[in-house]
């Protein structure tokens, strides 16, 4: 076998592996779409044994989407999730970026203690602090409110860490020149640091968005009334004591997945830039 033949064979094998990985990755989405376009009876009648007919609905219907929006008012959880997510993104980017800027540019007492605490904060499982956090939220009268879902998620140790790592790559001479010209620290942060930090702000926003959009346990604890329940809690409501409305779950899950995907794809470039910029320098 010649060198050229070996290269061609290698490329073919790579494309085959990539094709298999693509099929495996997209299969859950395709199955979810297929199941959401069929009735409950059609879904189970072709499920066992599992064949190609299990993947394609015999009668395509949009009934599941109509029902979850008309009978279950699925638009309310979507709206609630958007409100909670947008508010958390705005507050989270402001608070965590300011904290990262302070850790990078200032020397203050306790800095060597607080910085390791920031690192430890995103290594602790949320389940370990859920009950104490709920107790604090209850004492502050934030249970069953938007504030109870937003405020505890604003400060994020991982997001702060990414801001710190990104700000470390900004030349100190840029800040020093602004200080020599008489610029105040708030002006330096708003007019100099923020405009050149677009990738990390997009990365932070997407990370906060994904965390809030997919959050289940905390909204389950603090959102008691149906009026403020988020999308993940709403999806779980299709599971009853005696029956599970699988087609409704697939339809709602597909809607829940489309929104993050549609936001992530346009900002993928900035997300990768922010992640790589924050991981190069330690």
C-alpha cells in the first residue's frame, strides 16, 4: 500500500468514525422529535420490538404541542424561565465581572483567603448546600418568588474565576495609562475593560443561561405556586401517579432544547474564545 493510499484510508476511517459519532449524538434529538409528532398509542404500539418503524410516526400530528400550550399553559413556564434567566445573566455578569476585576487589579486584606474560597465554591455540589440555602431564603422571605430563584444564582464561583483569568491577560500598562490620565476605577472598568472583554462576557452569559435554564432542584424547592414554576418543573408535571404522558414530555423537552441551541450556535465563537482565554493562564 502506497503512502497516498494510506492517507486516503486514514481519512476515510476518520470520516466514518465522525459520521458514527454524529449519528449517535443526533439520535436522541431525532427520536424526541419523532415521538413528539405521534400519539401516545402510536408511540407504544411500535416501540416493542424496536425497529425502524419505531423511529417514524405512522401519522404525523401536532396535537401534543397544541395540548401542552392550550390545556397546560406551557407558555407560562417558558416566560418564567426567561425572566429568571435574563435577570440572572444581567446581575451575574455585573457582579462576577466586578469581583474578577477587584481580584485582578486590587490588593486588599484577605485576598489570599477569599480567592481559594472562590475556587472551592464551584467544587461543592449544590445538593450539599440546598437545605441551608433554602433556610436562608425562607428567613429572607424569598421563597415562592422570582427573587428566590434569581439572587442565589447571581454569585457564581466558576464565572468569577473565568473573569479573573481573562482579566489577567489584559496588559497592566493599559490600566496604568488610564490611571495616569486621571481616570477613576469605575470609568476604567466600564470604558476600557468591558469593551475589550466581549468574549468572556458572552461565555459567562451562556454559562449562566445554561445553568438557570436547566436548573431543576432549586426551582423545585422555592417555586411552590404554579404561576412562577420554570420550564423543567413544568415538564415533570406530565408525570402522574398512574400514568406518564410521554408524548407531552417529548414535545416540551424539544421546545426546551431548541431555545438554548438557537442561542448557543450564534455565540459559539465567542464562547470558545472566552473558555480558551480563561484556561491558558493560571
